[in-house]
């Protein structure tokens, strides 16, 4: 949320956000995601689960850039 606040304070439009799971057994994962979704006025464009190995292709499978809403007056 501090990152969101900083982005908004700088006047930049937040196009979306990505959640990530840092622990294999993250306590209250769904509650945390629901809270973030309620507080952030931009679409969640992905939730990257805890992964044993990080690689770009696997992470990309969890992203949904089609959820980004273009800024008014911008071409798609």
C-alpha cells in the first residue's frame, strides 16, 4: 500500500497491481488479497503464488494484462 501511495502522490496513474505470495503457507492469504483489492483503486492483474523456482514463463502464466483499463484518451 505504501508503493501505491507513492505512485499516486507522484501523479502517475496506477494501471494495475500484482500480488505475490512470499511464503509457501501464507497465513490469511485470501483475506489479504481481498483487503488489497478493496483498498486499491486499480485492477489486480495477477496473483503469483509461492513458487519453488522463479522463472519468467511460469510467472507470466499468472498474469492477466487484459484486465488493465486504458487511460481515457489512450489507444488500446
